[in-house]
C-alpha cells in the first residue's frame, strides 16, 4: 500500500505505542555506530521490513549514493539506495520501528513531511535519532555520549526531570552543539510540536582513529539503548570494542612523541571537563558539622 512517499508492506502491523529509532547516514553515522546498533537490534528482535520510499530518486542523487549490482544465487540483481524502515513487535514495552535514513539531496522539506506522515499514521510515541560523530576525545577514557530531547506529553517539570534521570542513568551529557546540521532535524522539531517525544543520542569517537566499523562506539550506544528497552546486556558486546581500541596503543607508540603528547593533552582536557561536571558534595547535616567542630576544637587545645 502507498502511504505518502512510502510503499508499505501489507498487512500493516498493529503496533503498541511504538518508538522509532533512526540512524542518519552519512551525517551522524561515523564508524557505522548507528547502523551497527540498529542491525544488532534487528537481528535480536527478528525485525521485518515495513517499507521504503516508493521513488527514492525524488530525494537522492544516484551519482552520489551509487546503486549496486550483485549476484544472488548466480543471478545478477540490482539494489537502489533508499530509506528503509523495519519493525519489531515485542511482548513487553513499546514495539520498535528501526529506520535507516539516507540524508536527502533534494526536496528535504518534502522528505521530512513524508517521515512525519509516517510517524503520525503509525502512532509513534517517541522518535530517537542515534549515531556517532568524531570529536577530540581520547580513546583511553570512556566514550562520551551527548543527547537532547523533548517530552511534550508530560508536564514541563516532570518531563525534564524524567529525561534528566534517563541521561544520568545512561551517563549522557546534554548536547551543546551549534553549527552545520541536517535538514532531517525538521523531523524531530515538527514531531515535538505534534506531541511526539524526541531523543538524540550521539557517541563521540576519537578523531585520530577512524575505522569502517567502530565496535567500541557501538558498544557505548548499546549501553544507552539496552536498559531503555529492557534488552539483554549481551547485546552490548564490550569485549570486541576493547580489543579494537587496544590496537590503538601500538599505533600511538609507533607514531612517536607528537601523538603521545596529543593524547596526553586530550586526556587532561577530558579529565578537567568531567571533574567540572561532577555535582558538588551534599551539605553535611548540622549534627555532623557540630561533631567535627568539637573535634577540631579538641585538637586546638594545648596538651
């Protein structure tokens, strides 16, 4: 069936308070962190394809996103770059939609409207953009995740408190990014106005270590997503990420003092920022303050 710009497979599934997780290529999918995370979820949840754009050439320049030919059981086939959406029905918690978005080259506003029409038709309750970007951070420290969001269905104070608690649990810091962006950010902006909650989770990867598949970044994003949706910890797979990042140590030593000096500066900057973000210790109770004062006076008296 046709739904706006999308061709949807029938029958249309009945989804329970669905949340949509989206990764946007290539804008915030460096190291394929977002794509790998969604693929991992899709395999675990046995997700099925819901649909894809009916005519992707309306939005994409195929000299930039190249179609591919390949052999399938000895037969040549042809695939066209597209936005693809899959779904997973779960016994507990919200059902999930998993969207692999390609950033449009043309008619970006129409693309956003097509996505918003889909969200409305499927009754989506939360739209989350997930992925990764490069940053000047050291590989020797826990990877940072920045995030933001809205919760229009809740009262302002309770919604902000719930989101702050969610960020604390997942060790996500509030994003303060300003600069070039993507037209697809119209989707969460307009979704919030329509009463749909929104979230953004972006892992910050070390700029000096760029690989096709960043497994540590993927593990860090899965650390955020698994608790939110009651998914097993085994999906995080931190060991593979640690093995990959351990290989950087040899690269740093081989590159000499300049790289080692840069790494030290990044570590110092990272530590200063984390220390500044730590909340001050809670004030002592009056009884404890009085006890410490009495102890101090005792030491001050001459023996």
